[in-house]
């Protein structure tokens, strides 16, 4: 795989800034409901970012580090790219795509081939509009960063047809269901709930046996906002998505710890609990999490 200078982390965030350059964070009640969106896009902490690249393959390890914003990543010239990994591991084979939808906290390992771009040309990593993610997400298209092709370079790398075998989990002993809801009447006590509950540090909400393999279902079928659900202490496999987009996505074919559950969707994940202790699971939308959309579980 491309490495050293050809392997680059891309941490994408949106921020708002005060006039003195400090970060501005003061979500309104409406922004607690939908998520706090910034008006300045940063990559690796840099505004108006760019990267000088050669005419060869690059490997990018991408993180959506925003508090709430979902990104639909594309290249400005319409060129395809390849997903080779997700949150917790490498895919069984490269997945050729033209876009990649990443929720807050999700990661992706991708390959981009710049060999067809002429020296002196520039292409952009962009966010393209999308739908089905509520009224606050997906209506804006914008440039995230530029790739400036500044030198011709030979490349010995060839895209493999296979990567790391992926053995699917089976034989779950239990299915737990978690309803993701918003209670507009509970503004003071937390509007965002899981199974009708908001977070309490002193309460254990679920007890799991060490070594158990279980299916957890996140049910957003009555919701109007997306929820990137994150489980601590385990990696999981996405089993199914019903309603909404009604399909698994290319980057969901490997180990993950965060899965985007859109409005009107139910998503099932399967995992084996191999660590004892107390853990949390929560929505990775920072405003939803802070508003109470998090529960505790204990592996015993």
C-alpha cells in the first residue's frame, strides 16, 4: 500500500470562530435538536487546505471529526476512488465508488489515483448534496480541500483484487433493541433518548455476559434526524439496514464501531464482547450525546 509521504491522514471538521480567532460554540435549542454546524471547514486543523501530490496512488485515512455534520465525499472531476478500510479494519476487497457518506466519528481508508491528472491541474475533495438525513443535513455543496498535482512520478503500486478475508459473525445468543427517539416536551431533562431513557452515570442499563455474541438493533424508524451510533469496547459487523436507504454501504463491509442510522431506518449490528467492564454506547452527534442520548452497559 502507499506509505510514508503517500499515506496521509485527513481529519475533517467544521467550526465557527469568534472575531478573535477562538472557537465559537453556543448551540441554540434548535441546534441541540439537529446538531451544531460550523461555517468554516478545516482539514487537519487548517482552513482552506491543500495538498501537493504527484501523479500516482495515495492512501488517505479519513476521519469525520465534526460534532454533527455528515459529509458526502466526492472528487470534483467525478473521478472514482477506492475504499479499502473502515473504522476497525480492512475490507475483503477494494470497493470502487464515486462518493462516500461519513457520519460523525466514522473513519474510512481510501485510495485515490492521480495518475490521469496532468501536472499543473487541481482537483477538489468536495461535499456534494444528499438527502434522507433530516432537514439540517445535506443541502450544501462545498469544497473541502484541493489536491494540486505538481510533479510527474512513476508508481509501482497496483490495486489488489483482494485484501484481508472477513469472517462474518453468527450464532448470536440475544437480540437487543434500542429505540432512538426525541421527546420535544423534555427540554430540561434531555430530549434525545434511547429506549425512553437519558444518560445517568450511576445506572447500568444493559448487562452482557463475557464472551457473548449479540445482535443490537438501533431503531430510528420514527425519527427525523440521523444518529451515528457508537459502541465502546467492541468492534462490530453491520448485519442489515431496513427502511430508509435499505442497504449496506461499501464501507460497512468491514469491522466498525460507529454506524450511521438515518431517519426511518433500523440497523442491526453483531459483536462479541471480549472485555469485562463498564462501557457506554451513544449517538456520536455531540449535541445529541450531551443532551442525553447515551446509555451504560456492563460486561460481566
